[in-house]
C-alpha cells in the first residue's frame, strides 16, 4: 500500500501536466509501468478475481492522491482487500497511460480523471459502467454520461487568487472579474500557467472560453499579453515563485490557483485571510473514479468506488487532497467555511465539447500568447 504524505499547502498535486504528451514520453512511462504491473507476483493485476472479493485491488491514480492512513486501514480491515496504488505520473499522464495499456490494464480502478479528459477516457473504451449505490444526488448531477462510466468523487474549482495585503498596501482596487485584468491598472500583476503543460492552466483557458465565447476569448488573451501576463510552466512555479502571497516568493499579486487555496495562507488564530479567490473567474473541475475495463478484480474496484463516496473518505478529502468532496452534505473544515467558499456560479463547459476542441484551443492560445 502506498499513500502520499499530507502537506499543508494549497493543492500541491496540481502542478500536474495535463496536456498532450509526446509519444516518446508515453512510451517510456508505459515501459516502466509495465515492469511493475506484470510478472512480479506482487498481488497486482495478474491476480484474478475469485468472485468473492478480497485479495489485492490496484488503484491507478495521479501522484497527488492522498488519504489518511487510518481511513485506508479501516477500508482494508472491513473488506479484506489490500489496497495498492500505482501512479504512472501526474494527472495529465493518467488517461494517456490508461489508453496505451487498455489491453493489459495497469490496475482495477482509476481515480483522478478530470473534466478535461473525461470524454476521451470514455470514448477510448478504458472504463466499465458502474452505478454505485453510494452515489447521491450531488454525485449524479456531476455525471459525465448516462451509463456511469465515471463517478464524481471531488470538485476542485480553479480560480485566480489575489494577494489582498499587496492591494491594500499599494492602494490599488482588487480586481473582481476577468475583464478587469486587461485594465492598465493591473499591468504586469498576473501570472497564469500554460494550458499545454498544466491542468489548472487548461482549466483557466476553458474559463475564458466559457465566459467570452468563441468570438471573444482569443482577443481577450491578446489583451492579457499586451498587459504583461506572465505564463509559468506549472502551478508550483506560478504560486510559489511568482505569486506575492505570504507563502510565496514573487512580486505578482494575482496568480492562478484554487478556490481552496486561501485557508492555507491564514496565520494561526487570524480571522481574515491574506489572500482570496476571485470567484467570478472559477472553472469547475471535477475528478472522477471508474472501473477499468479488463480489471482482474472488478468486484474490488467497485468496492473502492463505493468507499471513495463514503462519508469517511468524503470528509477526509479536503485536508488531504485540498479539494471539495462531491457530496455537499459533508461538513468542511472550519477554515474552509470561513475562507474557501465555493463559487455560486462556476464556469463550465460540456466535457464532449472540451474533448472535441481541446487541442485546437491550445494551439490557438499558444499562437496568441507565446508566439
């Protein structure tokens, strides 16, 4: 069993690459993962399901998967399963690896396919339908298709964050909308991440498309370029190197991050957060789980999905993976209630539309902003 170490910082795993990987990178990763998945007698996918549950169940996930050890231990004790996790890379690599290995799956169940790649995973046939009895109304509303190939587990809204202390000290009004950022008052103040190399970067690009439409988003990005937007390769660089917030080292007071980031900037005992999310800029990013087609232990895979929807796991998600549980009835940490409100009307796009246009949109963005 492997788990990630809990770190109190804003959504660490979303420096994840989520763009088109080169064939060479994919092939190399495939070779590495194949070595651990086949023929080593480690209780992985070569263990057939005995029809009675139990044995080992392999969860294929991204490298920022983290839940409390006692929550995992309770699952193993209750089910008789041993949970093994395999992370072939960051979130962006996940779907590519599942497609490359669909004839010899890396595991039994996947967690971490997000909104931007959900339709591709379904269309490539790497998932088996499964409707969990634990899926409540909130989870059902976040479904991607009618056959339940994917089950919503958590919600992570990608939003611009602002350093409120910087704006107060400089006497500059805090921006509140996407359009504000093209104003000369905010020249050289914004850092975002590249949608070709960053999951939040792609989400923010989609936010501008959802807000401004096909007729407006390209001109908007051209205006941001003219106004001095900086583009970082990944979330960690944008947030920790370029952002001017308390835990960061940079000089730009507007940075792309998450609605859940501000609580982790609040000093002990403080009643105000030094940073805030611009809730009118947020894009709704959902992470899903699904049973892998050809799983050696499909019954164990279904039990994992039921477990991920359980109140215990849903309550454990915020402070371990820094996203909101899909089940809105779960009580959030007090600091989240105070400093990390969900946007009332997050921007969204249909996953099928994203799948159809993602590559073309990234190419156009690159030509507009970087070339």
